[in-house]
C-alpha cells in the first residue's frame, strides 16, 4: 500500500506493464505507475526521486510524492545505447553504456530543465560492466569509481570534467558475482565461493590483503566502515575490515534468505532476493532479522521510509513500517541498570568493567569479538542489586589468551541489553 498526498493506493504488478495503483478510496479508480519498457538494470532513490534505468537506454525519474500519476516526472529518453549499469552520487548519475563500455556523467538529474551529460570516457580493459561503485575523494585521493565486469575489477580516477582514467585492474579465473567498496577497502565475491579483499592505496592501486572461502557462491555484498557483509547461499558472512589480513570471517548462526542485492542504510541491512526483501538490524554483533516480505527482487534502494525494489520487469514502491524507521524513545525505557566504559581502554592484559543494577536479577555479562562470536562469559547468574566490578583477564572461555583487537562486552538484565566496545593492545 502506498500513501499518496490525498489517498491510499494498493500497488500491484501487472505483467509487461510495470505497476498499477488502485485507489483504495475509490474502488473504480486505478492508475498505472512506474510503467517501464525494457529490462530494468538499476534503481535508486534520493531526495524523494526514484531513478530507474533500462536496457533500452532510457532513464526514468519518478517523484515519490506523485506516483499516482502513473508516469515519470521526466525521462532522459533513449540517449544511452546498450545501457549496462548506473550508479548514483547525490544528484549525479554515473552511467556505463555502449560497446566498448563508455562512462557518462549526468549532472543535476533531479532537474529536467538543467541536467547536463558530460564525460563519455572509455572504460578500457573491461567487458560488459555489471557493477559500478562511486568512490568519494579524500584529501590525498581524487574521486573515482570501482568497476566490476565478468572477471575483472578496476579502479578509475575521475577528473573535474568527469573523465575516467584507469589506474589499476585485477583479473580473475572465476566469475565476479558481487562487489562493493567502502573507504579504502574493496570486497569481491565469486561463483567459486571465494571472497577477496583488496585495499585501495592512495595512488589507486589494488593491493590484495586476504582471500576467504564461502559456503556457496557469493551473490550480494554490502560494506560499512568496520564490517563487510556477504550473502552466500543461505549464509550471511561478516568480515572484519579493520583486520582483513587475519581473515576474520564467520557466518550468522541461523540460516538467512538468499540475496541478489544488499545495501546498508543507517543501522539496517536490506537484502533483495527470491523470498522478497529482508531487513536486518545491525548492532555490535550478528545482524538480527527484523522483517521480511514483498515480491522476489534483484535490486533494492532505500531512503527515509521508502524502499524501492525491482525484479527486472517492474519497480515496486514500499513504505517501510514505522517501527523500522523510528528508534525507541530513551526516556520511555525503564532504567534497570547502568554499564560503564571499561578502564583502562585500550588495555594490555587486564581491564575492569563496572555496572550497577536496580534490583536483584539474573544477568549475563558476555565478551564478543567483532564477528559476534562469544569469547567468554564473565557473569551468568543471579546478582544482587547495587554496583559491581568485574575484571577481564583477556582470556577466552578455555582460559587461553585472546589476540589483540576490538572486543565488545554486553550486559543483559531481564529483557534489556547494553553493549560497549573495548580494545586489547599487546
């Protein structure tokens, strides 16, 4: 159901016709919406505008406040022959099209009267481009793009005129099935059930730092600053990007739905797959499934309370449930305990954790690593009310000294949980 400015609408797919909106306030009224021709190969949403591109080279822009009109707010028309994929950075589109592949930049895509197409630079040494990721510039590095094709991945710099220049590429003897980049890290998954991690140097060279084995072909990857998430079959893998050379890789203990695309937005992981859209909550530990539903999809995009998905033939517009968008009001939650930051932190060998509870209760104080694996239980049982102090000796449940790195300690009292981060240095 889509809530428009005036009415509520039921959104239903129609074979070969995209979507149809049925006005729930008027059973006789229905309006076609997001109608597309050609295979949809990319969707995005930003600033209240949905961008959908098709294999026919057409890029349509829809305003989420006027979906009931059934047509794009405007279209770039069939200006891109053999359009392969599209990425987005604010109101700029990065479009790969033609053969051999060419990169064009569309500026001011939100404005039908002022948009400008520039660039038109060749993406050399690549076959059909399947995935495109924008790299924001830093003080020591110019902006760029990561390009993944059938069996190659390359990094290209972008100049002020939108011209792309290849800096480095790597080839694989297997098919690239997923890739993503965050900061100076690039993660690539293949059909041979492998997960590669590369560091992007200041001069835009790709330096391999690790290779990990997955339980199945990797089909979707999403990354943030410290962790990478990769879907492989019914497994969700987590990789510590702060220590990639250590190959810290593990999977969520419970089965997850397969995914063809994934993204991170705020503190949520969204995945599109044959079972629809899956929404996971991210904390310090393993992602927790919050909701699942919708139609089978290959692409997903999120902004505010809108979720956009596509199965390649139609674009689906979802309004996220309220509980997925609003954090709980801390003033409305009862204060059952306080958990202090450990000291010293960082620490060498031992550290002290202080907490206080308002009533006698059974509690758990557990140390986890960055993959959500339990390291040791410091407390597991009934504890009297009042302040308490626990010393962790930097060992696991078997009494073995753990490696240097980031750890988290979690206090559970009744149904309430709080966690904090600590760093062990040796």
